[in-house]
């Protein structure tokens, strides 16, 4: 399946303050969950490749929820890229970065937010032309303090911190000028997903959309 022409990693990051990280075990949950998040203003949806039903969930959302922009998370290989493209993913997120993965996504026209946790990984991503990066695992790898330290040497990079980001601390990350958005799973409380409480999930999405973001740094 062709990727939406012109969609860039920065557009993915700037659409809303939060990209939800979705771990779906049941295909039946995918479409109503996507609709609930879209109703709350969250369109960019990262479905992680952590479950056997992930690809089927991506395909269902791509087919039945055209207002959503469904992406795939936890990409680690060229085979993953091929699989998520076939399912209908329109952007990708990876837990780490390799030049091979970056080149495969670029060749396929699939916007990628590569994961980084160190300065060396950022430099490797920059060498491949990637300037919008996922900082993962954000809290464990230094959190807000690390992002502040990186703002000097990596002034031309924008980050999406993911990993340990919650409703309580998301504002601290979003206040940084080199943070375009955050990623998190708190938008979908497990009990709300299990019970099909889609109204509650729409409410968490609405609250996430109200999180303030200062203007991004000028590159």
C-alpha cells in the first residue's frame, strides 16, 4: 500500500501534543479505540508490533477509520517495514536506529521516527538525514535533564520522548523547545480498553490535546 504523499516525520510529531502508544491484543478493539481517540482530537496512532494481532489491527484501522493516521511502532527490520506497509501503516516508529532500517524506510517512502538514547545514536541518525527522533526510553535515559543537555550540541534535532512519560510529567517534556510531542500509553487506560469504555478514552485524548506546547526552536 502506498504511503500518503508528503507526510513527514515532523508533521506526525506536530499534529497533537501526544502520540498514543497502543498495544493491542484483540482485533475487535482496534477500530472503536481508533475512533475514540480521533473523537478526542488524536489522529496519529502508533500501534506497536508487540502482539500477534498488531498487523491485523493496523489494517483494520487503515481500512475503517480514514480520519486516523495509523502508524506502526517497534519496527526493527526491513521485514517489519514490508509488513507494516502491506497492512497500511502511514508512518513508523522504532525503539532504536540502524542505518539499514533508516534507508529501508526512506526507500519505501515511509516516514520514520527512529529511537535514540545516546549522543552517538543521534549522530548516526543525523548522518542518515534523520532530524526528528524518538527519545527512548526517555525517563530511564535521563529524561528532561538529558534533553536540556542535548539542546546545545544537537540544536538541529527535535525529539518525541517516549518511555515513562505520563499525564503527570508530560508537561515538563513539552515545555522544552526541542520537544515536538511526547509518546505515551496513558491515553488508553488498560481497564478502559478491557471494558470498552470508549468515552473515557476520548476524554483522556481531549485532555492530552490541551497540554500546552511552546513554539519549537527555529532550526
